[in-house]
């Protein structure tokens, strides 16, 4: 299940993650009565399907925490149960632009 959420600095999007899930949700409809959030990107799932054998995306592990970059809304950092920290570029459909390991 989901264990981590992080709101974008502009308050319009929400990153949600846990296990093998890292999704971006649009919150712009919430202000309307009966409005809902909708998934606009499934970053981790898409990355894993496209690069099933890629060691880089296997290192994504199980997402335990998420944070938006404070100055650039196109980047999200994820921390995984295996000690991996990845910086995702959501403007490029979730390419990993930096990787570290604890």
C-alpha cells in the first residue's frame, strides 16, 4: 500500500508512493464540489515496464518516502527500503537523473 505522499510546492499535484508505486496526481479538481484527484503519471510502474531488466530501476526498491524538489517542480526524490535514493525527472516521464545509495 501507499506509505508516502508529498504535495508539490505549487499545491497543484501530489506524489504518492509505496511498494512498487510512484504516481503523480492532479489535485486541481478538488476545489470543486465533488471533485476528485486523478492520476496523471505512473512513474515507477512505467519505468519498470520499459526497462524490466535495468539495474537502475530495480534499485528503486520499495518506495518509503517522497519529496518534491523545493525549487524545481519537475523533480521528485524517492527513498527506498533498500537504501536507494533516486531523483526522478517527471517532465521526461520519470527518467532517473541521479541515484545514490545509503
